[in-house]
C-alpha cells in the first residue's frame, strides 16, 4: 500500500536525460513518466539539485559511465533536496510533507526522484533537512560534504596543525576548509589570484597555485605544514612532500598517488552528512551558492560548473 499526499499523484515529470554520452550539449529536458515509490521507498518532489564535477565526468564517455553502472538513456545529477510526496509500504520515519535531502545517482535533476532511505550511500539516500537549512543549500551537501568529511578523516586535523588544501575554493574545498577550521587547524588554501578573497571568507589563508608553490607556502608558514589535502590533482601532494609532510597525513580525491590515501565520499563515516547539516543549521558552516539556474538552462549551468573556477556551488531550481 502507498501513502500519498492529499494532492492527486503526479504522473509526468520533467527530467534531464541524455541519449548519448558526452558534454553539456547532450543534456536535454524531457517529459517522462513520474517514478512511483515502491516498498521501502520514498518519492521526493525535488525543489533544488546541486551540481558536482562527478555529474559530467561520469556521463562524459561510455567507459566511465559503465564504471558507475550507468546505461542509456541516463539521467543527470546526484545531489537533491525537496519534499516527500509518497511513502512506500513498510517504510517508517518519513511522511508526506517531510523536507529531505540526499543523493540519487545520475537522476537528481528531475521533478521527482525515488530513493531508498536505508540506502546510506550517496547514490541512493535521504536525510531529514534540519530547520534553518534552505533547500538550495541542502541540495549542495551530499557529494561535496561526504567527500570533504572523508578526506578530513584521513588527515585528522587538530589545533596544532597547519593544513595545506589544494583547490580550496571549489565545491569540496568549501567544506574541507571550514571543517578543518572547525577542528581548530590553521588552513592555507591554493587558488587563483581572483579567488583570494573567497578563500579568506571561508577561513583559509590564500596562496597562488603553480610554479613556486612550495616556496610560497614555506614563506607563509615558516613553522611548517603538518597535513595536506589535494582536491584537484597532484601539485599539492608534491608540495606537501617537499615541505616534509608524511604520506600518512596527505590525501587526494581526484588522483591516485602511490603511498597516499585517496578519499571517497562513499566511505565517509556514518553520521557525517547529518553533522554537516547540523553545522549549517547552527551557522557554523556556510555554503556559498555561486549561481542558480532553472532546469531549462541545464546545459549552461553544467558548462559553468565544468570550468572549475566557480566560487561556490551551482544549483538547479525546480
């Protein structure tokens, strides 16, 4: 038996889909049958969907898509926030009208998503949205928040640490910088000259990436760097090693380096995402929204996000 809201059940849905793998040009908004919640599932009326690099990376080509279990036609986007409008048989803890956020792998940019709240992975999950967290912000938390939390767990920063974070101004960096600061660490963040004020606003001391990074960091922190996270490639890893940081306190998220741990948001500790939402609700962590777009402008929004120079998160409003 299905518990529904008092409104007539929706039978159609707008959804971003693609019939071939590629860049933003393959993304289209389609009118499709609305998914229906089955046993143990909820259906969410999506109000906002946050974009992440993984969204376009895993749909860029067939080989990558296969590694994520995607087949054509595929949807797009993973982070969502919205309101429960169907609850499937046998599920407790959720009711129509509940505000929720979470992950729905490569299908979040749609009017409706169906998820299994017990899934507990970014591919298929739902969490209650705390009071004090708006839907746009809630729609940015899952992928980036989980990934930042997993990376911080590797280096375990504290008040005695100076942490170097590479690519600190990006979507994951927004969380990583603030979580490290909340842990009491000093944070030095790499970025472009144009991102310096953005990094300072997050609580990081900015340093320009590129040739000479090690010398610039050494001048900024003559007492040394004790831990590092590379959120972009390997430049920060190499700089950290030159600065004497042991591999055990270096972490990557977008590259594989022998001897260095690579963080994966799927491996974030239980409760990490709920804790991040609580930090947002209490004002201790904030998520800059760089831009928001209606679903009809999904190609433009994805192009903007894919340039990797956005200061904050890009959100689709539904």
